[in-house]
């Protein structure tokens, strides 16, 4: 079993409560708009971190990350990108990736600043956007997610509110 902490859209700010909520996870996944290399470094020093770059990330962050990250953990294939769209209307690069390389069991994205977890029946995959946990953007509440992977199961999924964006 692997415990995963998922976040997105830090925009250069890492809320200290994230470390509390992610203290028991095995890995942290950042779905883009990291904001600074310092945020990525701090996460990586705390836990193993996988990350993709987002539209606000500069060349330094992009040198350390990728636009699409596809990997398997336990027996779950994962595809992570920043701008994914949503299950009914994927962003073109994300849709092209799904069509070219197939649908994973778990699709992770960020960008919208709106937390949404949904089963996409068209591709038979779980779609997760953890919302935004930074202070920049239009979201009113900062959110992150946690879940477990055991063999081919995704379970114990939690959406965590960190409080209002001020």
C-alpha cells in the first residue's frame, strides 16, 4: 500500500499545514503551478515528490519537471498534467495524450483551482483535481487531497480544506 498526498496550484506558497496532513504519506504529487523552485525543493526534502509544471512555472521549474508524467505505482497507472480540462471536455494536449498513449486508471490535473473528483466512464478512469492550496487565484477555500493505492485499488480518498484563501 502507498499513501499519496496530492496538491496543486501553490503559486510559490507552501502552507505549513500541508506537512501536518502529509506527515503519513509515502509520496507527494504536485499537479503544477508550483510557482518557485523553493516550493518544489521543500516538498522534495520532506517526502518523495513527483511534479508536473504548470502555465505559471518558469524555466527553472520546467527544467525539474515535465508537462506530462506517466508512471505506475502499486498496480495503478497514473497520468498527471496541469491543464487537463474536465471529463466532459479535456484540454486538447491532455486529450491528445489520452488518445495517443491510452487512458490510465488515474488521471491527475490542476489549473482550475476547483476541487473535483469524478469517474470518467468514457475512459474508465478516476479523474482528480485537488483544487488549489496557494493564495493566488479565485478559489475561496484552499484544498489538498490524500488517498491510498493498494494493488490496483484507489481508496480512502479524502479532500481536505486548509481554510479560506485570504
